């Protein structure tokens, strides 16, 4: 398929159309999410979430959810 595109916007639009047609909307989104770089500092944020939990706390929470 040869597409005459002249700028990045048109190329992006054509690519979205092709992905949607060939993969369907759900698979297209899953494919595009692979390239999402996100934002922030995950390692720093993670420490804020988990530093107050011990291994015993985590195991207890897992066991509670398994019941």
C-alpha cells in the first residue's frame, strides 16, 4: 500500500487508520500502549507506596485476598 503523505500529522492519521482496520480498536490500543513512555519516577513513587510494608504485611494481605 503506497500512501501519498506529506507531513507527520497525515502519516500518523494514516497509520492509525491502517492499525484500526487491520487490528481492530482493542488490539490497536494495546499495540500503541507498548510505546507509551509514561511520566514521573516510578522507582521513587514505588518506595513511597511500599516502604511502610514489611514482607509479613504483604503476605498477610495476599492471604486475606485469597480467602
